[in-house]
């Protein structure tokens, strides 16, 4: 069951700081999302395409759906008709696929470039150099149906907040160095989850992705 009290307090706190709250509802039943929706939440994040489309079908159409998890290219076509923001663009190939499908939906789809900032090998994402190489290429310049709206990153899963802070600082620096290549829509730094969102905001986050604090622990069995 979602914690509505906490949602409202968090939302107020974040709004005063101009930070967008993405409620991460992965693995949670539709009733939980509905309850949060009724409390005023219109921004949900999911990390699996199938779950995302099922929930999109069942819930009111004024919800902004955010894709925050690793996205396989063969599944892009299922979300391009309605997705509000893709946080997890982690390769040039994926970006090209999103553009291709966005053309079919006659949309310009906002995307964040996921940057690899964690020490863990497993986290997806670009390096700064990879992004720079991509945006200089002629192939990139013809992608007219995507809009790069900023960057996203996940810190190392650790209790060491100094390390987490360092990684968020790195993401902010990368955002700053990329900014000159884009227009005014390049403004989002998606960083911070339940355990580290306060540090993320101190380091310049504009968008936090919060799941377990709002919905309770996830059960993956
Ligand atoms: C699950 C998830 C979150 C939310 O994590 P919590 O610790 O539950 O707040 C944020 N971002 C991504 C990419 C996730 O997969």
C-alpha cells in the first residue's frame, strides 16, 4: 500500500525545490497506483515494457509515463505511441530505434541520455566521450523525432554517501559540459532514488525517481 501522507509531504518538499517527483511503481499492483493517482500523482516510472503498457492501458490517460529501465530495441515500438519521457537511452543504436518508431507515431519523443557514473560494471550507460562522439556524427544529426532533454544516472548501490555524492557531482559536470550542444529543452538531471535523493538534490538533481519509500518494499518472488 502506498504511503499517501509521505507522498504529499515529499511532493510539497520537492515542488518547493523545483524537483520533479517520478513515482516508481514497478512490481506494484494497479490498485496502488490508482490510490496514488487519486492523491494527485500523475507521473509514474516503470522499468519493464510489458508492465508499463499494461498499466498504461488500465489507468487514466492524463498520466505521464516514464520509462526508467533498460530498454531493448525490439520493444521500443510498444511504448513510442504514448511514452512521456525515456530516461534510459544507453546506446546510439537504441536512440536511432526510438527515432525510427517515433516517426511512425508522428511524435517527437523526449529522451534522457543515461550516463554510467557508478563503479558497478552492471549499470548501463554512456561515457561523456561516447556521447560527444555520437552527437558529432552525421547519423545523429538526422534524428528529428527525438529530443534530448537531459541526462540520467544511477549511483553505486552503497551506504557510502561520499561516494554517491561524488558520482552525482560527476553527472552534474557531464550535464554542464554537454549543455552547449543542445537547445533549451536540455534541462533535466534525473538522479536520486529513495535512499539517496536528498544528496542528489543537493548536487543539482531536477528529477528524482522514488519507489520503495512511497510504495513500500518490492517483492520480487
Ligand atoms: C527501481 C528504480 C528506482 C527506484 O528505486 P527505490 O530505491 O525503490 O526508490 C529508481 N530508478 C531506477 C532506474 C529504478 O530501476
